[in-house]
C-alpha cells in the first residue's frame, strides 16, 4: 500500500519538476530492519519514482562499512541528501509528518545548490574555521520543528564545515535522554550550546558561531 496519496504525489511531482541538478538519496538500513526502516525505504522509493532527477541508493548499516565510514552515519534509518557533493545534510529517523516537508526542502536546496540564506548570514558563516555538528531534535507532530531543521540544513549547504542532522527524538530515546530533550525543536551544536525553539536564521547562525 503506497504511503503517499495521489494528492501528495501530484504536489511532489510539481515540486520535482523545478529541480535543477540531480539529487541522490542515500539510505542506510539493515537486513533485520529497525521499526521505521521499512517505511523509510518505501517512502524514498516512492519519492525517487516521481522524478528522473532523484536517485536512491540503499546500503546495509552492518555490511557496507565503507559507505558507513564515508558518510559518517552512526544510527539507522539514516538518509543522506547528496547533490554534486555531500553537503552534510542528514535525516535520522523517518521524515514523516511535518518533517516530510523538511525532506522536500533539503532536496530542493541541494538540487539548486542555493541555501537561500540572507547575505548577512552567508557572510557570518564565512568566519567559521572549525567543524560544526548541528543536531536538531524533532517529533513528527511538531509544526515548528521543520523551520529549525530547514535552517540547519541551509547552514550545512552554505558551509563545508557544517554537518546538520534531523533526529526524530522518539526513535532515539537514548539521545533524547542524553541531551535532555523535553521540548522540541531542540538544537544541540557541538555538544556545547543548545536551545529550544525555531529561531530566526541570524540568531541561529550566531549560536553556530559561538560553538
């Protein structure tokens, strides 16, 4: 049974018709799939069937160690949204609910190679000199979470020093406990700085620079 309704498929097709460059979705799962791995795989299969510019690659988290190391993934399901290069854009957990829009957004900006950040934000990010790891904890029923995820992914696209991850908190309770995720979205940067809520992009970038 398809996960995407005909109405959603039609909307996605119209979005994909505007894609510029090809996008590769790299999925990490395993033979004995996790609770959401099968649905995540099906979702990506359905998406990739809607455009010739979307290619899906599936790897086993256990046996494909070279790919795991290449993409630096450490849990599943993991999705890498890759264009002409790997911009560090990741999804951990199924991008369903409100986060489906975050996945579509990631595909769009990777295809266009345009973060959409303001020039001021771009200029601020040029001062980065050390790697930055952004984790955005979300739940699929949170209407404010996609804004935080999309801003993080924009920042990753803009700077080669940034890796930005959506993490579905209920799928990874050990991480939610470790980072004391009591409300979402919660953003953790380099394990040093954290904040809750979907901040405007300039405020978000300032936190990235502090880390």
